[in-house]
C-alpha cells in the first residue's frame, strides 16, 4: 500500500502563491550576486600575485586580465541599470 502525502508535504506548482513576487526576484538576485562576489574574491585572493600573468595557453586571457574583465563587465552592467559612472579600468 502506497503512503499518501499530507498536504503540507505537497509542492504546489500553480496558483498565486507559486509565482515569486518582484521583491523575491530582487532578493534572490542579490543573494546570488553576493555569493558570486565572495567566490570571485576568494579565487582572486587565492592566486599568488606573481601568478596573475598565468595563461593556460597563448590565446587565452591571463588570470589578471580575466579578473579585470569580470570587474569591467560588472561595472558596465550596473552603470547601465543604475545610471551610474563606469569604473575606471586599472
């Protein structure tokens, strides 16, 4: 005999409570952005300064160039959305 699920354990996929509110999206995006920021900074800090010129092959960006690329992409995206100045490239 199969066990029946109680209503509290059932995932509801339709109806107004299943649709995230705009603020939920903003909160989820901010949480994801914070996790991405922490991860990127941890990777940047883990790489020794003398290895920032490392390239997996000649056609690729160096590690340092990749970090600048990520920062510039973020700055460009946020300036577009927020109407702020783009950060100066180092």
